[in-house]
């Protein structure tokens, strides 16, 4: 069997894997990225679009933010719409000047792939049969084939990063007795469409309606991303374009003459809504990052951002290992990440509960939901917790003190 050595073997060229490879490269640490899909498939998958302030800063500071700064759209607020009326949450004002950037995930991937290839980094697409071995030793190995008919090859590593998303093999390599999984399925799905049209709104609109949730988002001045809450069991074939438009108009209608701009729908799909966390995110020399370790429902726009914050912590820990002979940061990796992950799970769960129609809700619970929306859009303190979480909590580098002085009042 052909054998090769590297410092860090990375499985998956999504946001987590590519960003990790890039951050390690900046520290002079060698890695090999193994990806099952083709470059075109990776660069063409439309998913996330909202980048937190911290993600924007990391992309910029690591030298891959130039196109994002030219083409991305800075959003300083979001709208919560209910009872036919819009209520703006001023993210910028409520967070002391922070904002989010709307720049599609596949554009981030195009920029990261370009940086990787320009730097001569090892990035292999269309690999097959990836298997992990000896992850609880100092020489973990990844076996794989370069393509479907290729020979089995072995990559001997110091560390392996499992960045292979929710369905990848890395997480399942951790023995079942050593991992604990927490999950929740929501009784609804999101039907997402891509539309050739100009934006209907300068900012994202999160709409709660008796018929279900709707979201007006954007990808570029020419392409809009619209979502509808649908039944978890719905088949996309049940949703004709006419039905989608009529439902969007009904849910998003306002009393102030706002109109939804229509255009050609050129892609539509339904995604499940679920939350998932595995603990710990590390076993031996295998480190899980991004969707391989956790999933959030998309309502809080946190999935891509968590993938980036995980690998920032991981890259720092790996650099401390090689540069300063310190392994304490790597040992703390799971605890540091999980603290932030659970807060993102909390926020995504909260936003989902706040804005969707739940079949099990009683009239009492519906009134409480509306009261909560009224509270967070009329109280500065209420709006501030939404804004602080939406622009993204800071990335923590070490296990912090339990309470901050500002909270405890010292
Ligand atoms: C409709 C939708 C909307 C979303 N909106 C947002 C949003 O607004 N904001 C946000 O932050 N997040 C959002 N997300 C979530 C976000 O897209 C994910 O959290 C993000 O892609 C996670 O990145 P990742 O690198 O961990 O995993 P992935 O992007 O899943 O990448 C994993 C990679 O590993 C590869 N792989 C898998 N198995 C193997 C194998 N056996 N061998 C080799 N390679 C393998 C895959 O091909 C893939 O390229 C959204 C998700 C969806 C579905």
C-alpha cells in the first residue's frame, strides 16, 4: 500500500476543512485535505449565507476576505415581522457597532479553494472509501482511494481533523461507548427557493404567521433566497411555483404596502430541521469540527459560523503543540468549543420556537409566542439579546471564568 506522511490529515473540504487547512498553512503546518465530491460540486452547493462578525474578521485577517469585502453585503439590522407589521432590530446599534455580512457559503468555499491551490497545498477531490485507523495512538492513519478504481493508500498523520459534515465517517469512528449524542427533530421543514429577482428588502425578514414561518433573504443583487416553513413530510413535487408564490405573499403581507418581488424560481428543495451535538468533540488524535460534531436548525444562521469558530480553536491548539510544545489547548479543544456550540444551539432553538408555527401549540402558547415577539421588538434588553447572539458571540480561546465582572457586578 502506498504510504504518505503529513502533520494534519483533514477529511472534508467544506468550510471547516478548508478554513482549517488555510489557518494551518499560515502557521507553516502541513496538511492534506481529502474530499469526496468534485471541485465543481463543492463550489456549486448553495447553503448558508449569513456570516457573523467573527467569521468576517477571521476571513479578512487570514487574507481570504478581499472578494467578500467587494461583493458581500453588510447588514446592520434584521426585521421581525408578525401581525402584518415589520419591526427592525438594529444589530449595529445594539451591539456597539457589529454587523453581519451576507456572502454565500459557496463563494467562501471558492475563495478558500483558490487560496489553497495558489499556495500549492494538497487538496484532493473525488476520493473514495475514506477510513480512519489508530486514532487513539500518536500516529493516526487515513486510508482512502484517489478515485473509485484507485488503489488503497495510507496517509500517516500526527492529527486527524474530521470535517466531513453530519454524514461523514469521522464521528462514527469514535467508539459508541466514548461518545454521547444529543438531538432534537423539529416537526417542520424549510422549503428554500432561489429566485432571479432584485431584493425585496435591504435586510433579512424573519416572518411569523399563522400559516407558518417565512424568511426573505438574499444572495446577490440578482439572486434572492426565500424560505417557507412546510410540513416535515412534504414532497417538493407538491410545491408548484404558483403555490410557493401564493404562500409567500399570504405570509409576508403587511399593512404598509410592502411588496415581494417575484422572478424565475431556478432551484427549490426542502431541508429537515434538527439539532444535534456529540460530546466530546475529540477522541485520541481525532478532532471533530463543524457539522461532523453538531447541527443547528438554520433559523439562527449559525452552522457555517460554528464550523469556522471550531477550526480557529483547533488551529490555535495545533500551532501551540508544534511551536510551543503545549498540548493543553488541544486537550481543552472539546470543552472550549462545546461552550460556544451549546449557546448557538440555545439561540437556534429559541429562534425556531419564536418564529415557527408548531402543530402542538395551544391557543395559549400562540399568545405567549406573540408576546415574546412583542417583547424582543419593543424592549432594548430583549432586542439586545437577539442582536448579540445574531452577530455572534465571541470566539473563546481558553476555558473562561464562570461569570464576567459586568454580569456579577464586581
Ligand atoms: C438550507 C441551509 C441553509 C443554511 N443557512 C445557514 C446560514 O445562513 N448560516 C450558517 O452559518 N449556516 C447555515 N447552514 C449550515 C451550513 O451550511 C453548515 O453548517 C456548514 O456547511 C458546515 O460546514 P462543514 O465544513 O462542517 O460541513 P459541510 O459543509 O457539510 O462539509 C463537509 C464536507 O465533507 C465531505 N465529505 C463527507 N463525507 C466524506 C467522506 N467520506 N470522504 C471525504 N469527504 C467527505 C462533503 O462532501 C463536504 O464537502 C445552512 C444549511 C442549510 C442546509
